[in-house]
C-alpha cells in the first residue's frame, strides 16, 4: 500500500509542477503582442504616435497580468482588444501626421517656387525698367506735362524739305526698337516750323515732316494704328523767332510717347 502511494506521488507531482510553471495561452493576447511589436519597429509610429503606443503597452501589461492571475478569458480578451485598438490608433495617427507633413512640405515647396518666381519677375521688371530708361536717355526723351517728348531738330531734315537725314533715320529706328519692346505705347508726331515763309507753306512743311517720321516708323515695322501725325506750322514756337538760332529751335518734330494705356495727350 505504501509503495502505491509513492508511485502516485511520483506521477502527480511533476504534472503539478509543470502546470504551475507554464503560462496560459490566449490567441487575442498573442496577436496583440505581435501588433505591438510590429508597431515598435516603425519609426514613424514611435516618433509621431508615442503617446498612443505607450497606452497600447499599458493595456498589454494589464492583459498579461490578468492572464497570469487566471482571470476570466473575457477580461483578458477585452484588455488584448484594447491594446490592439491602441496600436491601430497609433498607426493611423502616424499616417495622418506623415500625410500632414507631406502636405506642409509641398506647401512650403510651392511657396518657395512662387517666391522664386516673383523674385525673378521683380528682377526682370527692374532690368526692363533700366533698359527702358537707357533707351529713352539715348533718344533724349524729356518729361513734360504731356508726357515723354522726343524732339527731332531741323538739322535732322534736309533744308526746307521733309526728307530725314541719316542721323534722323537712326533716331527713328531707335524709337521703333523701343516701341517694339513696349507694344502698349503709341506715339503722336507733331511737326513745327519757324515764322519765316507763308502760313500755308509752314503748315505744309510741318505736316510733311511729321508724315516723314510716321513713314519711317511704318517702314521699321510699327503698326499704323499706333501712330498719329499732324502739323502745326508756326503755331507753337518754343522760343521767339527773333534770331536765327531761335528760329532753328522752332523748326522741329516732336514725338510724344503715350502712357502705358496707349493715350498721348494732344495739344
């Protein structure tokens, strides 16, 4: 009888010890651990959703403790479920922050591109303004109440004729180059004479000289609808006609540049 007792103890004790030493298994908890460990390997999740991932770890600890204490399977499953949900929340938050960062970076890149474009436009505008100023200075354009005025003096025409001399043609060609670069600007050409000669002759000569400049601009490729020409004879002298020098100043063709709206102020 005593031998039978020893045999029973030898068989039962290892089984009890084995049962106490092994941790119970729970499929939900195993999956929760797997999800959590996977999230830990993702730097986006650990960096951008650290708080949510930390909460998932706390739920896992509670689930492990409940399993070790042999609490109900419902309790363990619930805690494992909460852990998995927190992992999922952490992953979604990380995705959202990554997307938000991408949008922000794209916006920054777009703003940089726009800024560079505006800077380039501003620089180009400065260059164009400087070039326009240089060209107008070369044409000896002067600011007046009527706008910018370029004056072709009598010496740029053949004596008592409407034919432009070579220097006069060069000036007109420079003006044509300017007008091609600034198509929004038009010109008003006005011919003037001194008081010598009859009124009809002076009127005719002033008109012919204005038309000569107009034709030179047309020949240089400027559209006719951008050019107006008229003669005023001796009606608008810049100085008195009492000396030869003064009379020469009065014999002129004035070219009035329009504003950027294409309007040139007539007399």
